[in-house]
C-alpha cells in the first residue's frame, strides 16, 4: 500500500475517499476539479479496473480480476470455419435425419399392419409383402443412422481440431523486449516450428539447425523454443565479422519465445494426449503458412525435411505454392 500511495500527487486540495481491498482510505486536501488518473496495480496477473464517479467528492472504486484463461468451449469462429470447410455437411445431416424419420414411421406402420395380418387369418397372404416392406424400412433406417453417425463423428473431430487451432492462434509470443504478438499474427508471414522439451533438447535442436539456417529463413521458418522444464537455455551466436550475416539470420530464426508458459504447456499437453505421446517426451510441431498444424513428431525437428518439403516464402512462386505446406493433421 505504501508504494501504491507514493504515486499520488501532492498538490491536492479537498477530501478524497479511496476504496481498496474492502478498506476505505481518506485523503485530505483534494481539489474536486483535479483530473485524478486511474491507478494501475498489477500483481501476479491481476488487473485493477478503476472507475471514477462525478460527485462532490471524488471516489475511486477498484476491483481485481484474474487474467481470463482460454475457454474450453467451441467458439463461434470455429463453427463458422467448420461450415466453410464442409459447406454441405449440415444439409446432408438434415436429410439423413429426415430419411431416418421417414423409414422409422414406415416401419411403425408396417409393424401395425403385420400385427393385424397375423391376427386375421384372411390376411395371411399379405404377411410376406408386409415383412418385405418392414425389412426395407429397418434397413433404410439403419443405413441412414450409420451415415448420420459417421457424419456427426467427422464433424466433432473437425470442430475439436479447429478449436485446438484457434487456441493455438491465441497463444502469445515475445518478439523482443517491447513487442508481444499472438500466433495468429504470423499467418501468411512465417511457418512456425515449435520445439517443446527440456533445456538440453532445445539446445541440441538449435545446434542441429545451423547447417540449414539459410534455407529455413528463405522458407519463412520461425522456431518457437518451449522449455518444458522451465530452463530455457541461452543461445550462443558467433559474433565474428565473417559470420555476421549468418548470425543475423540465426537470431531471426530463433527470435521468438513463448509468453504465458502455463497456457502453452496446457495446449501442448492436450496435443500429446490426443497423439498418445508421453507428457515427458520432447516433441516438435510444424505449422503451415496459414497457422494450421501440418506435421508433428517425437524427437528433434527434421530440418532437412523442412527444407526439402517447404516452398520458398518469397519469389515468383510465393503465394502460389502456399498450399504445398502439407496436409492438415
């Protein structure tokens, strides 16, 4: 509280009532016409939201709120993307349900007719036709139920994948000391390669990438090192004059660092769980230019494979070959 009060101006006249953490503080000599700035107090990802009320005495009410975490619910954006990727899926599912309802109704009618025919000896000749119609209705209902189940399962898988991609796009990266961006900001700009593992794994991945630095930079590759043990190693670059150009490109290749590590860890743990990979295993994930996951695996990133598979990010073929990033996983 002492550091908090130290930021208050001294040239104030008139009373001021201040509420903080359910305590009331009274400051004398406050001038009502003074424009009192909103006070920010950030501690352990808490944000203070201040409101000023116009009255005979100025009152500032502050409330604390935790930083919002990522929602586990599927957002409307993911649903819209799913509709765009599969525009006729909803139509197909509607007709499947309609056919199931029609076949079920036909089967119900055929069942009542069969009961009536069995109860009436004079209609015994109709039993065979009724049974044939009932079998057709049951078969049709079963087939369309299977098609609906398969379509709905594919929809759920796609929605889950799009939701994970959206959560990934919302994760934060630090470019330098003054700039923090989201992963989505790099869509169309770079192809991210996420290296997740202990410090020695990150350091060895850094060393193995050196022979392919020029080719990786030409293909727009940007590496995101995530130290699962919390010990991100410091990279050493050759600052000699003859290696100056290569060092600049290596710094660009490895310039990104994750922000809000807990959210990155949560997302990576979900990916490992879905892939059946041990939580302790070091992994890599390769993203396409559009930000979608194109490849992943356990162990060190295959830098040579990236160079062979990815098209250049600039030049006459840029844009035209963006679709050759690889299929989406």
